C-alpha cells in the first residue's frame, strides 16, 4: 500500500548495488504511466548507447534491444508502476546481466510469473516503529516514554509515512507525544490538520499523508464497474479494520447503497423518487477486487468468511472524504449490512464474534449517527453478542451506555429505553452481580408495568428474570408460583409452542423440583425436553439449559451416575456449539467436577476443577464470583473435605 516505504527500499537497494559494484549501469524510472517509462528508456538509450533517434517509442525499443546483448551488469528500477498495462512490451529482458526491481501498489496477476519474485511490503513491526520514532524525535530534542511512543505507533498503524510526518509535526509544533495522541483521537479534527503542510514535509516526501491514497482510489474508480470503489471503501471505513466478512460488503443493503451512490454520481440532478437499481453481487466483488489490486484493502477470498482488511489510516481518510450530509446515510446502510449477515445458528459463533467486532468499530466511528437515523438496533445485537460469548463485563458496560443514551434521546419511558434497562439487569444476573441485577430488574419491571401493562411480553420477561433471582436465593415456591402467573399472561397472546411459553413451563417444573416435588419436577422437564416444538433447536442453548438443570436435579435426587452421563453428553454438545471455554460450558465442567467427587473419582474431579479455574481466571479475572466458586471447590477437593 502507499506509505510503507517501497521507494525508499528500492533506493537503498540500488545504492548498495552501486557501491558494491553489482550495478555498472543504474536506470531509475518513475513509472507513473507508459509515456514516462518510454521517455526514461529513451534518455538512457541516448546517454548509454549513443542513440540519436528522436522518437521516444523507437528509442525505448532500442534501449531494450541493447539490454538483450550487453555484458554490463544493469539494474533497472521501475518505481511506482501504476498499471500493469503500462509495462507491457517494456519489460527489460530476463538474463543474468539485467536485474529489475519494480515498486507498485498493484497486486494484479499480470505482474507475477515469468521468473519474477513478488514481495509484499508491509508496515513496520513494533520494534521498527519505536526505533524509528525515537530516532526522529530525539533529533529534535523531543523525548517520550517507551510506552507512549509505542502507543503512538499503534495509533498510526505502524505506517512508515505516517510515523515520519507525525514526528515532524510533533517537532514543528513543540508538542509532547501524549498531547499529539489526544489530537489524533479527536474526531473533530481531520488527518490533514495533524501532519505538516506541503512545504514542511520531511524526508523529501512529495505528498501529505491524507493525499497518498488519492491516486489509487481514483484509479480503482476507473476500473469496472466505474465509480463504485470509493463508496465501497467508505462503507468499509466504518467497520473493523482487522476483518470484515466479504458477505457484509456484498450484502443486499450494500448493493442498494452502492446503487444509490452510483445513480447520484452519474445523475446528480436526477429525480429522487425513482427506483434506483441495486448493483449485482458480481459488480461489488469486482469493485472489492479492484481495491485489493491497488492495495487499498486486503481481500482473502479463500480465508474463512472471506475477510477484508483495511489500514486504519486508509479508513480514516475514506471516512473524512464523506461529506457531513451523507455520514448518517453511510452509518445507516453499514448497520443494515452487518445485521443482514447476523446469524443465531450455534455453528456460526465465530461469525458472530467477527460481526461483534465490526459493530464495535461502527459504534466508535458513528455512534451518534446511528441514533439520529434510528439504526441503533445493531448496537443491541453487538451488546448481546458479547454477552452470549461470555464477555459479561463488556455486555454490561455497553448496555449501560445504551440505556443512558436511550434515556437522553428517546426518553425514559420509550420501549427501547426500557428494553436496554432490562437487558442490563439480565447480564448483571449472568455475571452473578445479583444485588445490582435485582435493583435494575425491579426498576425495569416497575416501569414496564406502568408503561406497557402486565401482559406485555417485555413486562413478562422482566418479571420472569426477577423470579429466577428469587429462586436463586432459595425462594423456590415463590419462584414457581410467579412463573405460573407469568404462564397465564403469556398464553393470552402466544401459542403453547412459543419458546417463552415453553420456557415458563420449564421454570415451573424446575423450581417445583427444587422445592417440594423433586420427582414430579424431573418428570415434567423430561416430558418438555422430549416434546420440544420443531421451532426450538434440540441442541441449542435453550435445550442445553433444560439438560443441565435435569442433570443437577438427578444428582440432588441421588442419581449421581445418571447426572454424570447427562452432563458428559451435554458437554459434547456445548463444546461443539460454544467452545470448551464458553461460560456455559465452564458451568457444566464445574458441576461435573463436583459429581466426579461424589462418585469417588477425586483425582479426576481435581483435574477438571483445575482446568476450569484456569479458564475462569482468564475469562473473568481472579476476583469474579464464578472464579471464587471454582477456587473454593478446588480447595475443598484438594483438602479432602467432604461436601
């Protein structure tokens, strides 16, 4: 990509080749177009071969013919080849006496083959970035701590050109590194304000950072389908720099957005009430590959999810090229693109994780815009997605921010505001923060009861979450009775096969079993599990919860062997659907360790508890209640204390 220092690498190689006698003749060509290449060859023909031909095209051919026969060692550098077609018929001959180095932003297959070695030039490593910045800043008497300099390099994506121009700006303005980072993070400032102007560029740079990629974008726009690439790059600029599934960028909302952009570009005065045709998937893929060929993005079509990656500074420049009037439209369509790829299938947990990262990126770049155009539903998906992946603290933090924002923008009684509050309480309870969860859910239930009424589904869900907290604190009969009332309310508006109705029946059976009717509760849960409606996945999270509860009840009833068999079968499903270190799987493994101990398999119990403790410490931290619970279990097991 532009800005990684390809020309500097080629120049250093050329100088060392001259110094070491490996290049008797050095020809440096600024290969920005075919005419420039021919003119450079023609000049070389006159200087080296005494050619008198005035026609540059003919003189260039004579120089290539001379290279075919000379015994002098020649090094030809074609710097910044803009189009493979420009070099067609102008490649120096492939022979030991003639070495050719080409720098380009292009990745076209036409540049490869025929004995050519292709080297991808990336950004600096962390060590290279820090070393470079320290050297540049020290030269101006500006010193910073190692961690500050590393953080700055990370902010700039370790791009050599960005590091050079940032160091120059810091020195020129007499700033310290932390202050420059603050300015860089300020989204009210455009990147061009934070680098030197054209007359103060360091190291003979010809362009300011923001302009480096303009030529590449313009050339990508000239490729089929014309005029689309810059808008596709803008769409990618508000998503995750480290990985966007290509299905997101070729989705129906993306094709609609690009179709609108194309229409407005070619028909700026056209009517706005027409049905604008969306682009085809092939057209968008072609545009994506054009961006890849010009090193503006990296597209890996054979990788899982066909990931697209973009340097953060390319993203920033692309975002800043979108005028303020269209930024909200961009955020709206980006949210639809992500939602169109969202899947609740257990097998797609990796995809959901990637999409959550893209939602986080969209939130960081367009949070206010998403609320202005009422496209905040994507943020709800992201917050819940983190929770379902076991990242409870992230889910809680995001739901709290969403609730506070919704309260301010939508009002405290808006249905989405109350939904945010209820979800905050739900994830607090999953994180075992029961006191705060109870307070939050009580507030949500009271508000929902007042605003929506007793039989509204959100009101009933909030009440059911409160009932579960009652049961968790030993009020088994109260929990069962509450769920019986909830079931009556649900049946007013829902069929018996609806998942909320089935869940209420499960809750009644479970809390009855925990109370006074163990045998009846187990039997009821077994019947529900055996008769699950076809709409509920038999291996999904809901069914897994029933199996987990059944196993725990069997153990309490004295059938520890049956409980172990159920738990081990459940664990296989959870490992496949969720992964071995998901919080739900860790609950199963924690309980399984206790069951092993009850059956007299203490060594096996200790090994399982130790593995769970390591996973919970990594996932939740050493002080989390779940971690402390497993630590207590392990201590009891290792001390030989009976339960």
